[in-house]
C-alpha cells in the first residue's frame, strides 16, 4: 500500500512540472512587462531596466524556467511581483477560505445527493423519482454564480438573514458552498441513481432475494456498497471541479480565497504567483484524488486483495 | 377447442438503418425532444435576430433617460444602467453564446479527435507521450486554465474561443482514444488489415463511424458547459467584454446595480439556464438513444 | 397423495414490455413429490426458468406476471400468499440456485457472511458461536474448508463458487430446491463433482429438487422423473426409466431431442437436429405449439390443442399419439393427477 502511495506521489511530479511549464510559457507570451507593472507607468526606463536585470527577466527562457524549477524544488515558489512577498505565504493565507467552502460544498452535495439518488432508484418512475430527476437536470444547467447571485438577492437583500460579502463567520460560507454544491449534488443524484439501478439488476441481488431477504435489506446490505463504489471515485473528481468553480464564486461573494488570488495574478501579470497557486491547486486536487483512490481500495475487496496483504 | 386468443399481433419492427433507429429511440424520449425543440428555437432566434434588431441602436445604443426601468410593455425585460433594452440584448446574446459554444466544440472536437485517434490507433510511444500531455492539462481544473490563457492573451471573443477549446481538447482526445482502443481490438479491424487496407482508410471508414456516438454526446454536453464557462469568464471580466451583450457580462453589470434594479439579474441567468438545459437534454437523449441496453 | 409437495396447475405467465406481450408459460401442470428429483428439460426459451421464478414469486417486478393458475406448496397457495409469507418461504422452504456462479455471489461480502445471512434470516441461533458453527458445518458439507469463510467470492474458482451457492441454498434444509442449470457454466469434470455432491446432499437432507437442464445425460444420472417442456407447457412427463426406454411412444419432440444426440455407438454422417426453431413467444402458433416442426403433424394438430393423455404415470400431449395409443386415458386439462 505504501508503495502504491509513493508511486502516486512520484507520478504527480511530472504533472506539476508540466503545469508549470505550460503556464510559464503562457505568461511569457503575455504582452506586458512585470517590472513596468511593478514600478508604474511613470517610472523612468532606467529603473525599469535595472529591475528587469535584478529579477533576471532579460535572461533566456530556458534559463529562467530552469531557475524557477530549481528554486521550486528547494521549496521556494517564487516571490509575487505585486506584493513582493513569497508566493507560499500568500497561498497559505488565502487557501483556508477556499478549502472551507469546497469541503462544505462537497458535504452538502453528498449529504443530499446520495440519499436522493438511492430513493430515486428504489422507487423508479414514482413521483419522487421524476421530481428529483427534473430538479437534478435543472441544477446541472444553472450557472453556479447566478445561483449565488439569486441567493444573495433572496437571503441578503430581501430577507437579510445571511451576509453577502466576506469570509469571517460560518454564515459567510453557507451561500457560496450551497451555490457550488448545487451542480455537484445534481450530478451525484443522477450518478447514484444509475449505479443503483445497475446494481439492482445484478444476479447477486436475485440470489439475495431468493434467500428471503426483505427489500430494505436488499437495498442497504446488498445494493448500496456495490453502487457507491463508482460514486466515491466521482466525488474525488468533482472536487477538482469545485476548485475551479471557486474562482468565480469567490468573486460573487467577495471572498479572498485562492481563486481570487489566481484571478488577480492573471490580471496583474504576476507569473510567479499564478504558477505557484495553480500548481498548488493541482497538487491539492491530486491529493484528494489519491485519498479517494486509497479509500476505494479499502472498500472494494476485489481491489483490496491486490494492494493490501492479508 | 381452438385457442386463437393466445395469438396476439405485435407491432412489426421494420429493419432500419442505424441512424434511423437512433433517431427513433431519440424521438421516444419526450424530454430530449423538448430540449431539441428549445434548442431549435434558440437557433432560430440567433439566426434571425439580425433581421429584427439593429445592433447599433437597439443593442448597444445608450439612452440615459430610460435607464434602469422595470419590465413594461415597452421594454419587456426592462432597461439596464445605460438605458438599453434588456430584451433586445438578451436576444442578441443568444447569437454570441451559441456561436462561441459551437465553434469551441468544433475546434476542440476536431483537434481532440486527431490526437485521440493517433494515440489510440498507433499506441505505444506516441500514445504514452500524447496521453501524458493530456493528463497535465486535465490536472488543472478547467476554469483555471481558461483564466490563465485569457488572462495572458487578453479578453475578447477570439481569445475566449481559443482558451475554452484548449481546455476541452484533452477530454475529446480521451474519449476518441478509448473508443478506438476498444474497437481496434475487434475482429473486423483485423480482417480489414488482413486485406491490406491502408491505416488511414481503416481509421476513417471503419473505426470512426463506430466511435462517433460517444463523441457526439460529449460534443453536445461540452457545448453546454462551454456556454456556462464563457458566462463565468465574462462575469469576472476575463471573457467577452462590454458592450457586447454576453449573458455573463450582463450579469456582472447587473450585480453592481442590484440595489437599484434587481430585475436585471434575473433574465440573463434564465437565458443561460435555458440554453444549457436544452443542450443537456439533447445530450442525455442522445446518450440514451445510443445505449444498446435501452433498446427494449 | 400425501407425498405431494408441489402442485402446479394451469400456470400462465406473461412478460409485458413496451413492444409486446411474451407468453412464457402457457398452461403448465407439474407435480413434485417429497424427496423426488424432477428433471425439467427443454431448449432455451421454453419457459423453464420462468416456471422456477414463479414458484418463488421472483419474476421481474413490473414486467413479469402470473396471469392464471395455481401453485400449491404443501397446503399453501403461492399465488395468493402475502409477501411476508413469501419472505419466509424463500430460502427456508424453497431455495433456488442459478446458472452462473460467477455473478451469483455478492462481491463485497465474505463467503461466510453470505452463508450466515440465510441462517440469520430464518433460524434463530442463541449464540454467535452456534451460528458460526453451523456455517462451518455447511461449508464442510459442500466440500469447502471452513477456514476460508473470511475470503471473498473472487478468490474462489467457478466450481467452488457454485458449491458456496449450493451451501447457501441448502443451509436451512429446504423442502424443495430449484436448480436452474447449475452445472452448465462449469467445466465437464467439475460438473460431475458438483452433481454428485448435490445428489448426496439431497439424499441426506431429503430435499426434493427440480433440476432444470437441457442435458439429457445429467437427467439420466440424477433424476427420478422427467418433464419435457416446450413453448411454455409440459408436453411429456414420465419416470426416468420410461423416458429412456428407447421406445416409440414418446412425444415427437422428445424423440427429436434424443435423436439429435450424437451416439458414440453408431456411425452417422450428420447429426439430426430438430428442424426449425422454438416459436416466437410473442406470436405463438395455434393448435399444438409444436406442429410447425413436427414430422408427424396432422390436420387436427394445426387446429386444436392436444389434450393430456396418461397411463401408468406417463403423460403425453399429442394428437398423433392419441390416435396411435388408445390404451391411454384422456384427461381434461384441469385435473391432471398421477396414479
């Protein structure tokens, strides 16, 4: 098992390298001079040139990239052009807010999505089934940021029970998390329903019934565990999507999280910050996927015997 | 005692061509047909809006005296902060969204198909290298990559198109690749090879027709997510800029006017939802129609 | 008469889909005595599995329906029984084993758990140990080491999986075992082992069995009586000795089945399959359902359904034989009984 985890970590490295390379290239293609951006429009050209020299901006592309990688391997992810603080510090400061929202969103999505999917499958074609399928369909089509805006309209402006902007208390996280959760929840509903339906058709369910197992038992003891296996993997993947969606949601709710950091870095041509934050996001995404895969290995006996001894 | 009652006539099922039978299955799905209908309406709106609306005066022409009006007989959806008729802008926005969606998917689909086909058919080294590159792109949450590209190149329709299609290419490549791998192993491909058929011909005439199903489904669903994505980008200012009436950027403006005219926030969002919903319904319908298990 | 365990009369079962109504079972009559093994023989699509599922009322929910007939188990009427009663019957009074062992077991439960479950559902054991001991006992009974009960199904071979399935089915010592082609999916050598094990257990536990198969060799080895099924009804039933007596007084279909077997003792150039195919169950022919393929088809076969003839426990449904064998007494379809 440890070997497996180790291997997965090793595989992340080339991916991260690839990301940094791509972003480095993209930012390089950018019109605009970071040194100029830092010093302002009216600064004399001499100063700008001096700064460019200092920052090593005049060197060859590969030298600059190589320098970056070397630094990164030693833990130095560069210094933000805009704020002149180490990138890592900024990320550390901003990430918790994003994480809280993402986690809350995942929890909401699971807590509602999976049970509704199960009920839908068990009572196929009933009113509950059709209603939840319809809602799920609608929620996958709703733009999350618009949902957020509507929520603000309702809960902040009209009802005045939730704050619209900021990230201080838990109340601040409810709406953003709910807005992000909607689409994921809908996907989970549909997916859980379809895996349950598939499992219910399997032979071993027929065997269970022929033993005289009552319907509840058939659902909870026999169908559920099998049906949830693919769903678990899907949750891991949807976490990545959540990190992406956070970008826009944070904008809607005025939250200073990782997403806003990325957008600001892009707008401010702050390459080091952008690359650092994207790599971080990819790393977290990869970590979550790894966690989910490890969990999966423990849940599915067929796979478990391959990785775990005894 | 004769027992004629045991004989029951059932519907004669004619032999159909594959395409026709898929369409037949699709037609049975009422939701999917509804989605198709809505989409057709949207296409009509997009195509014909040019005849009914004059861009300069009605869509972007400002009229400060009429600003921020609520919906009325004169202005069905009200007016925005520059006095422009929201209804006209939303109609025009259909053009934008559908155009961007269509072109993005077309671009991503063609590029992705080529990459996936090469990887899937030739396998080995080429496959490995191509897929590793695709993996790198997939590791970045979609929106982020698009943000980076648009941020670097600057906002505007072309750049948005480019950014969004680059994001979608890996997913198409993957699907095409796995379709090809699963078909490649089948015997009729072996047979074709044994007859000395050239590689390219095999791919084009034998493999792709079978792989088209999942590709088309993905294309439809991707168009839906592209419309959502572009709206999101425009919302944060990294997409299509004012005064072009893209629904997402309209929402961004609406947000700042939230206190004065909350109606502004509703309509663009509903428009997005309708467009995306119709595409989702079509995509789902296609997926179900293509699934052989459903043919019962 | 006291020995009769299962009595099915005039059973009609349909599957209803969007496109058509499938007449799977059409007026089936069947008897099984206590401790007896009945072989249910027929081609694929004859309705054998449907019959078995009907006994347990496990037909697919919205699609399968029993439209007519009675099924009596002891003094209980299966058709009218409540679902609660059926839950008790399944696994404890009547058990079923299915064709494909690879997919019959739940992949995420241990083998021991799956055997224990059927005990949990029907028998109340005072202590955990007592229940576990019983699980071990049953596993040993089917030839599996009790130590392996904590392993998962995927860790066993096909033959062993089928033994586990049998263990589960017999754990509560049911009165009737429905075995739907239990060895078809197994290797020939394993087949023999599993069959002989089943025979042993059956005798030990005095379980009656309906063995569904299309393999006449298996029938000869393990069955007491045989019923031949075609297009949803029994067209011939007799004791094993009678069926295999090599004579001509058998249903043309039965003769066809025998005739299509390759014979190691005779030199033949070609096999003799029965001409044609089983009729489409959504569009069954009138009269005798076999008439379209029957070499002895007469005018009346096209028009009227044959009545049941019986003599000495040998039942036949055939116009041709009716004319040929005046010794057989004709019986109305509703009251087929054995002597």
